[in-house]
């Protein structure tokens, strides 16, 4: 019961599937590409020459790719518990990250400034039309004051008629300017500029300050986003390597266990076969010696049963231990044992055990 509860509470780590890794690689590639593009916007604006732009653009790409590889290497060294090497990789990443964040700030700020400049141009055009229309209104007002003076001086025919004609021309000009102003495209404010304005209003700060704060925040967020997914890929690769290594070790241990078991079984079979053969030889030798078919000597018995020297020595040692034969002073053997039919099963088992003990002692 305790083991089941322990297993249920234990968190098991599994490798991510193909779909999850596809999403991770997609997010990582998109974030790295965005960071490279923003850095290129800054580095390419340093010089207008083709070769200088090529060199600075290559430098930006090298810095970006080197930064993310340094972060990946930081995770690798930290996983190996190499603190000093991990610290050096982190310092290298920090330097490149500061350069990258600066490039991203310059790129995003350049994009927002471009959008703001288009909006300012449209607003300035409309402001110019409004200024001209207001100037015409002032001129018409001045003409009306002059007309009142002419009326007071009884010069209506000469002065007022001319002023009325001039006012008519001014109103026609004012109407043309209003029509031209309305023909201008509507200055639409982008979502980023709207966000900057909202932040400036909420924090009661200037638009420039809000724009700079937002640009820094987005640049740092983009760099952290890319670093997170690069670290995630590195951690998943390390886990996969560890998992494959564990599986290989388990397969090796299982194969070694199977090999040892097969070897043990083979040894048992050989021992059983050796014991069975020893019993057969013992029964044949007892039968031959009891019947007097062969003389009680090693040479005669080995020739009869086609035995080698080792088997012959083992057989005579067993016969001697069991009391079937005895050795005289001249080292010759004499048969003194009982006949084979009088051997019961218990005696056969004893012969087998003692023969095995003699063999092990030898």
C-alpha cells in the first residue's frame, strides 16, 4: 500500500512529443529572427555604403547567434556542475545580450519614430490648411471693419463695393482650401502609438518618455522570450541524451543478466551431464569388475571403456572411496566390492554424492 501511494505521488518526467517540440522550435526561430531583424535595423543605419552595411549586418547576425549559443552553453556547463565555466559563459552572454537589447531598442524605436513621423506629416499638412483658412477669416474680419469705416464716411459706393468684392474672393479661396484639406488622407494612429499615448496619459508622463520605456520593455521581453526557449531546447536535448543513456545501460544490464543466466544454465547442464556420465561409468565399471570381465587395473578398464586418464583416475578414486576396490602395497588394485544387483537406490545416491565431493576436492 505504501509503495502504491509513493508511486502515485512521484512525478515522472517524460520527453516532449513531436508537436510540442515543433511549437518550441517555431517560437525559438521566430524570436531569434525578430531579434536579428531589430539589430539589423540599428547596425545598417550606421553607414549607407553597401560594403559597410554588409559588414555591420554580418556583425549583427554574428552577435545574435553567438548570444543564444552562449546561453545554450551556459545551460550545458551548469548541468555539468562546472560553475566557473558556466559563470564565464553567462558573462559572455550578458555582454552580447546588452548589445542585442541596444540593437532591438534602436530598431523598435526607429520603427515607432517612422510611424510617428508619418502621422506628424499628415497633421502638419492639415494644420497648414487650417492656418491659411484662419488667416483668410482674419482678413475678412479686417475688411468688414474697413467697410464699416467707409459707411461712416459716406463712401459706400467706392469703398464698400470694393471690400465686398474682395471678401467674396477670399471666401472662394477659403472654400477651395477647405476642399483641398478634406481631400487629404485621414491620419490614422497605429496601435503602438495609441498604446504609447495611453501609457503617457496613465502615468502622467511625456510621450517621448513613454515611448522609450515601452521600447526598452519590448526589447528586454523579446530577448528573455528567445533565451527561455533556447534554454528549453537545451534542457530537452540533455534529458533525451540522459534517457537514451539510461535505456542503453538497462539494455546492457538485461543482456548481461541473460548471458549470466544462460552461462549458469549451461554450467548446470554440464554438471548434470558429468554426474550422469560418472554414474554410468561407475555402473559399467562395477559390472565389469564384479563379473571378472576385465582385470582390476586402470589400463584394462580404460581400454575397455575407452576412457582418458582423468576419467580413469576419477573412476578409480570413486571405487576406492566406496570400498569396491582396495590398493595393495605395490599400488595394484584388487576388487573387493559387492555385485551390482545388490546396490539399492540409497547406495547409488551416496556414490554420486561422494564422487562429486572427490571431484571437487581434486
